[in-house]
C-alpha cells in the first residue's frame, strides 16, 4: 500500500508510568501490525522515560501503586515484553517513528547523549502538530 | 440520518477513577444526544472498572483524593446519576458501543464472567483502531 | 488563509496539574504560531484551575510530586512563562478560543464571577463536540 493511502496514528506520550507506556506501545505495535503508521511524540514524563535506564524503572502512578507488585508478577508469568523491549521491536518497523520533545529536554536539563539510542529525532511541538494534522487517530496518553 | 453520515466519537477509557469515568460517560451521553455514535474501548484501569461491583467503588485519583468527600456530597445533592447508572442508560442507545480490551483481561486475570452484563464485545486493540480511524473525534481518557 | 482552510486543534483540558496545563498551553501556543486554530474546553480539574488565584497554585500530580521543587527552579532559571501568563498571551490571538464546562461548574458550585476574566464562553459538552468534529487534532489532556 502506498504511503499516502496508509492510515496514521499520532500519540503524544506525556505519561511516564508503566501503564501509560504499555498503552502507547501496544497501540503503536497494533497499528504497525495492521499496516498503519504510528508516530509517538515523547514529552514531559514520557520524555523523561527516554533517558538511559529510566524506562526499566517505570512504575505505576500513585493512585494504583498498591497493584504494582501483582501486575509485575502477572507480566512475568505471561512473559510479557517490557516497555523497552516493545519499543526496540517497534523501532525495527519503517511504519514507526518516535520524536523527543526539545522544549522538555531544556526544561529538565536533559541532553541528547542522556537519551537511549533508539531516539531518532528531537523536534519541537510544531513538527508534531504538522504530523498529527494528517493523522486519522490522535491521542494524548 | 444514515449511518455513514453520522459523526463518530471514539474513546479509549484507560482511567479508572470517577472523574475519568464521568468524563467518558458525559461525553458519550452528549454525543448520543446529538445523534453521534459513541464507541468506548475500556482498557487497563478502565477495564478493571467493568468488573462486577468495581465501578460503585471508583474514587478520585491520589492527586485529588482530598476533594472526594465534597464531590460526593455535591453529586448526591444534585441527584447526579452514578457512573454505572450513566453506563446503563447509554447501553439503551443504538448509537453507543462498548468494548472490553482482551489483552488487559489476560494481564489482570479477569474472565468474561467477572464482567458486568453490559459488556457487549471483548476485542483486541486492532478492532478498536479500525473503528477509531473512521471517527471524527478520538480521545484517550 | 481563510477560516475554512485553517487546520484546527481541539483539546479537552481535564487535568489541573501544572504539567497538564503546560502541555495544553504549549500545544495551543504552537498551533496558533503556525496559523492553526486552537480550541480549549476546560472541564473538571482543568475548569477548577480557571477559578481566580487557582492556576498560580497548580502543582505536580502525586506521582511526580517529589520533582516539583526542581522543576520550579528550572522554570524560573529559564524565565519560562507561568501557565497563566501563557494563557493571557494566547487570549490575544483570534485563533484561540477557550470554553468553561458548565456542568462542571454546577458540580463544584463554581459561579461565573469566581472565574478569571479571560474566560469567554461557558458552554456544555455538546457545543464542544460540535467544534471537535471539525478539528484535525483532538486531545484529552
């Protein structure tokens, strides 16, 4: 299918908790599997999860913290991939694009070399909005 | 109005707190009232709220927990319907569809018989993405 | 560019924490800067932040509370505008529109005179859904 005919999913990944990361990566993986493009723009806590070593430590939000141990056990028993493993798989697809939010990096004092090597592009919100205006599904996670 | 001309709202209900449930159900009820279709896909904490007896216990998130008592009193005074009452009303409309996320059920060990009878379909994310690509408004709540 | 050709961003601002407000206002400011319309519908905690004096006190959500001091220091050092300053700048643009959710006001006992003077219109969800169906990007923040 030609690029112009492809359906497109655009997600702002603002959350940095494991439930939000799973939602973003499961939706992106599913999109790619059904031949849709998936564009993820990491900002705020989502961007903070792209710092080396951070995603492995992602936990549940305060509201659901008490369920964290049980969820981790279930995921291990299911041999469910970790968020970072899902991201690495996604990066192998030409249909997947990820962007790090440059203003967030300035706000948190994060430098390019602090980020995991999977990050492709560091861009501002304008670039993402241009992409999202051509998307069929837009979500803020 | 014919189905193809109808505007369509598609929501991923990821949150399981009462404020998020109200937002999803108020938007869906309003959509249906103005002759739009409303499609709600319950995942993660949202899906957990479809377990029998769970929605009645939904509270506010940790950040706003201190406002819970006051909010409950206001809602009672206004005789505001509970989230579950709103959902039951929504289910009477042909314009409303709700879906339970099957991967979440596996992740949390939830079985079909654990869910409230209002649940129509248990589907994966691909089914929802296909629906959402034809929607006019897509939200992640 | 004529109004009908302009791209349009529609956001439900449900969150009332400083990170969510920044996301909404940065996206709206960026949209306006690239000649897009930006429509913000404030509901729940977002609406509560439109009460006079409230936005200045917005903090981080419980999950990220421990990062609040550091973030505030970084923002001051960068001379980053506060959320309220961003909102006041946005209001000077003809491309920006903001709406206060009337059912939320009833739910929290908030009156028109309690709100900051920047609020233009107090409307129900139906008005916002009509606007959002013509938007190119729809987000729930």
